[in-house]
C-alpha cells in the first residue's frame, strides 16, 4: 500500500504542475479540440483521484494490503474492534486530509451548480422583461439593443439563444446562420457542463496550475468546437465575418446595460457567447472569465486552417487519457499490482 501511495503522490504532483503547463502550451490542441478536451478532463479527474487517493491509501496502509481490506479494518475500528493502535497520528492526519479534500471538492461542485442555477433563473427573468421570441429562429429570443451580441443560456428545462437587434441588423442571412449554429453547438454539446466542472475545480483549488490553466483552455477549446459545428453550415468567410462583427459588440451587453439602468448588481451567467461576456459559473461574480473574443489562436485557426491531427496522434492522446485515469484507479483498488 505504501508503494501505491507514493505513486499516487508523484502522479498528483505531475498532474498539478508540469502536465497542465505543457499541455496549455501545446500547438496540436487546435487541430483536435475534442481530443484535447478529453485529455484535460483526464488530467483533472486523475489529479483529483491521485491527491485524495495518496492520503487515503497512506492513512489506511497499516490496516491491509489493499484498499478493500483496509477499509474493512477501518470499519471494524469504528465499530469498536481492536486495531486502533495501528493508526498513528500521521495516519489519522492523512485520513482526515483525504476526507476533507474529497468533501471540499464535492461541496464546491454542488455549491457552484446551485449558484449557477440561481443565476440562470435570474437571468431568464431579466430576459423575460428585455426580450421577445424571434419570429424566424426557433428557441431564440431577441433583445432590443444596438450592440451586436449573441450568447446562449443553457438550462435543463429549456435552453435559449439570445440575439440582439443590433446583431440582426448588422449581419446577412449567412452570417446570422453561422452565429446561431455556433451558439446552438454550445447547447447541443452541453458545453455548460464542462465549464461548470472546471470552474468548480478552479473554485475549489484556485492555487493549482491545473485548475486555472484547464479552465482557460477548456473555454477556448469549446469555442473551437462550436466554430467547427458552424462551419458545417456556413463558409469560413461568412463565419469569420459574423464572429468579428459580434466580437466588436461585447460591451455593453444588453442585459448589462439594463442592469446599470436599474442600478441592480445582478449576478448573470452567460457561459458561452460569441460576443457576450462569459461567466463560467463563477459564484458571486459576473464575468468571472475573460470575454469570449477571437483569441489569436482561434483567429489563426479560422484564417489559416491546418489539417486535423492524424488518427495515430488522436489515438495516442486518447490512450494517454485512459491511462491517466486507469493508473490511480488501479493504485486504489489493486495496489498489489503496482508493487
């Protein structure tokens, strides 16, 4: 069990520091954003398992040679059976750390989800006052504001795409179709759940490079995925023209302008938008993430498209992602295999 705890600790350190830095600087991610997203998720999941698992396995190591037998022994101690003397202060500290860290991560995720749900409900109430349904685009509402803005508002009981009057007036039919396709891709692919997971990870452990870099990288990667979905319906020139037009109208947003007039500091959640500010579920803050504008990497990707990552490269990355999750799992459930 001690060997497994050392392995988990080493893996946690690698996934917390050098791995996210290297991946955030990689150039291949724009060639296969979906594969890169899988790898970021694997790093986050494996990092969490490794951090908690290292303390858990270390703390339970005197009680058995695998996690199941050690947990059985620990349950016996809690039931009053002899064996508590096997656990020193160091072991109790390790177990307490594993319990507190796991509870902290789960609680932060639930709290973030709760706050996002409230923010979205409040945002919907504002939209009910500020907007009306689009006559030509189903599932879309139009806000009477001259800034060209588009964003999507996900929800389990119905999602909305929000467009401004300024956007409708500034784009032709093809450009508008590209913007709508981009926003619908966010909704259809449930990018909001990815943003929620990585935002809660960042809220729980803001000092970790993994959480900070992963949140920023995921934001950009999901925008690339939405661009790819839009390119299936419109030309690259039309999409570029529409995204540039929308990006020029980021501030003031229609909702933000009305909030200012009302004098109400409303917490809004606009997690995906070609022109609106993004708030990736940041509790208690509006626009917790930088605006979703055309970053240099995203712009280069649209202006000078490069071929998709070869199948062998994608397979390698996906195998790495699977291995990252598999190693801490094996170290937890079958540490004898790693000795």
